[in-house]
């Protein structure tokens, strides 16, 4: 029996990757479809959350976010 491994839901990862990918062409503000008041901070927080649970995947997302700046 393998111990349960903590993981971020795949759908959540896909959503973040899609936001970052689409922001390359449309800009970050255009990706705020849910109307978060501080979208950039919300996105940074989500990436930090992923990094806590799955560091390699979080680093990939962080690099994609940094490339937008």
C-alpha cells in the first residue's frame, strides 16, 4: 500500500497553465475572466500554493509568470 500523496487537482494546473499561456498574447488582465479584484496577486498565490505541494510544477508556472513581466 502506497501512502497517499498530496497533489493539486489536474484541472487546477491546466487552468493556471492556460491563463499563463493565453496571457502571452492577450495580456494578463484579459485572462481575469472570474473578475478577481487583485488578479495578479491571486495568480501569484495560486502558483505559490502549487509550489508548496509540487515544487517542480510550481517552478514551471513561476517561470511562465515571470516571462510575462
